[in-house]
C-alpha cells in the first residue's frame, strides 16, 4: 500500500471521526451553562458608546486598550 492510499484511508475514517468530535465539542463549549453572561456582554459591544461616539485615535496611535 503506498503512502497516498494509506493517508486517504486514514482521512476517510479516523480523521473524519476526530473532526466530527471536535465540532461537537466546540458546539458544547459555546452552549455550556456558564457562558450566557459572557455572550450577553459581548452582544452589547456595539451599544457601549450610545450617548457619544468613541474617541478616534490619530493615525499611527494605538487606542491603549
């Protein structure tokens, strides 16, 4: 069996299974019980400076955050 066939067989079986398990793990991490507060906080980022615009940094300066 040449290297290509061996790698192809591995990719069709175990690698596919490993990537599917990784995908399920990422979904479980996003919907874990303690993450609701974090997601709510992140969703409010566009509205943080609702009463006045955020300060604009001059060209070449960093915001210092």
